[in-house]
C-alpha cells in the first residue's frame, strides 16, 4: 500500500504541471488585463505609463517566459505577489482564507456521508415505500433547484423573517467579546446555511446513487445465500450488502471534492464569507493572475489528494483490492 501511495504522489507532479499550463493559458486568454482595469478609468495615464505597469508585472514578456518564471517560484513555494494595491504575497492571502473554505467543505462532506448513505440504503431496502417516494421527490428537487436561488430563499426565511440565523460573514462583530460557549454558538449559527447549501446538491445525488447500488447488490446470489443460511436481515444488509455497495460511492465522494471547492465561489460570495472562493471571485474580476493561479493550483492539489484518499479507501473497504 505504501508503495502504491508513493507512486501516486510521484505521478501527481507531471499531472499538476499539465493542469497549471492549461490554467495559465486560459486565464491569459480571458478578455481584459490587470493594467487595463487599473488605468482605463484614469484619462491622465499615458500609453508609456501603461507599458511601464505591464513591465512591472512582467506582462510584456512572452507567455511561456511568464509561466516558467511562475513555475520557478512555485518550486520554492513562492506563489508571487498579488497585483492588487496591497501587493501582498499570494501565499499569505490564501493561507488566511483557506481554513474557512476547508472547514466548510469538510463539514459538508461529513453531512453528505451521514445523511445520504443511510437515506440511500433505507430507500433501497424499502423500495417503493412512502419513504422511498419522499426521498425521490427530495432528490429531483435537489437536482433542479439552483443553489444561489435556494440561498436567497433561506436567507429571507431564516435570516430576515424568522431572525434565527445570520446571513453574512463567519462571525458577529462582537465575537471577540463573547464567552467561549457563546462564541462557539455564534460560529455554528454562521456556518449552518453555508454548510447546508454546500451539501445540498451532493446529498441529493449521492443518496440516489447509493440507492441504485444497494438495489443491485441485494439482488446478487450471495445475498440470497446469506439469507438462506439464516443470517438476520440486519447482518445481511449492513455487513454484506452495504460494504460492496460502498465501493462505487467512494469514487463519487473522491470526485465530488472539486465540485465542493468550486461551489465555494457561489456560497462564499452570497454569504460574504472570507474564504478562498470569495477571494477567487474577487481576483477573477480584477484579473489578479498570481492569486488566480495560486488558488487553482491549491484546488488541483486538494482534488488529487481527494482522489488518492478515495483509492486508498477502496482498498480498506474491499480486501481483494488490498491483496491485489
């Protein structure tokens, strides 16, 4: 297993380089540039001044030289400096925001797992029951409903009309003056809506996928044999059937990591959460190339690590894969 993990980690290096090349080309093909956004509203800025600004950001160099310069800094874990007015190191800007995004995504993943898997199993075991029909409606609504629209509805209901939950930020203005217990409750209240919205789409899809896998597994001959031996239905379902039905679900969980990270841009912007998604949106609007590349690189690393964890979980769930 250790040898396999080592090989996968080594293989990530050329894969990451390929991802960064494509990302670097795409963001430079987008219309507009940092210099245009900074100078087009100032009529006193001459063409010579614009060229000086381009030279300051190394934008006057060929694209491949810009990429090689960025890649050379990346080797030393230097993501460059932001094109924004603060000119702060990109690594520092991402480092102060990524914990919020990771916490929300981890909580969303946990919520998806603890709700979607039991929901899918119960729907399969009690096929065509009232519970199965209700969850089926929930799944179709979850697939059809736009996340941003649902976010606005929940903000109006729980934040404005009922006043139960805050609708922006990650903490209250008086957070520093609250007692530890009150501060924890305040943080939880701020996380409820973002975590629910982040998990909503994945929860609906994974529960239906789990149901389909369980229906296929419980119809297999070895499940019939297990029942014929006199094993209880609980042992048959949760020990034999569930373990085999989880294998494809593990893959889906690994592939859902980029979706969760990408979804952070939506709900962090809507709820004004100072996370990596909001930083990415603001950087994209201002054409802050170093910050965009830094976030895309970290997102790619997290996605590849998520896929690696999924493959390792495969081996833990199925001893046959571990032996092979």
